[in-house]
């Protein structure tokens, strides 16, 4: 790879990391970053087992068990017994959890909308082009 590609990759990584951190900080409301991430995973996977969650979040099973217990107390998720294997516990997102996840997404969108609104029209167009470019990169990965 050439120097321009290396520098661009470094700048993109740094900018994406900082933006991700800012979005997370602006959006959490009443949940922790780990809880917000877990809500998103449970929503995406539908009825994951605790093992599925540990793998998806790249954390130890005891950590998942604690997090699930705490989130269950908050009414964000609930444990259910697997219909086919009674030994397996699955997790589902509750109505309250869905509302919290929607609020997190809304706050992230609002943060970006405010940032974009402060830019000139030409810069907003460039942001749209950047979004397309990032989607292309993700599709190739």
C-alpha cells in the first residue's frame, strides 16, 4: 500500500472511532454502554441464548449472565426457556427495551442531524457521499 492509502486509513479509523464515541455518549440516556450494546444485539438476533450473546459481545459467559440479570431487573429484557431444549435460556427484548433502543437510535440521529445542519449545503452533500463510500467499504469487507 502507498503512503496516501495508509494515511487515509489511519485518518478514517481515528475519525470513525471518535464519532462512534461521541454518538454513544450523546445517546445513552439511562443505560450503560454495555446495556445499550446488549439491547442492540438481542434485538438483532431475536431470541439469542446466553452463549450467543457472549459470542456476539465477545465477553465471558459470567459477564453476560450478570448483564442479563441487571437488564432483566430494569425491565429491558426477559429470559425465556427454549421451546425445544428446556436446558437452554434465551433472551428477548421487552417493550420497554424496544422503546429504550429506539430512543438511543433517535438521540444518535438527532446528534448527527444537528451537526449536519450546522454545515453548508455543499458539505452536507459531501457527508452523503461519505456515507455512500463507507457503505461501499462495509459491503466489501
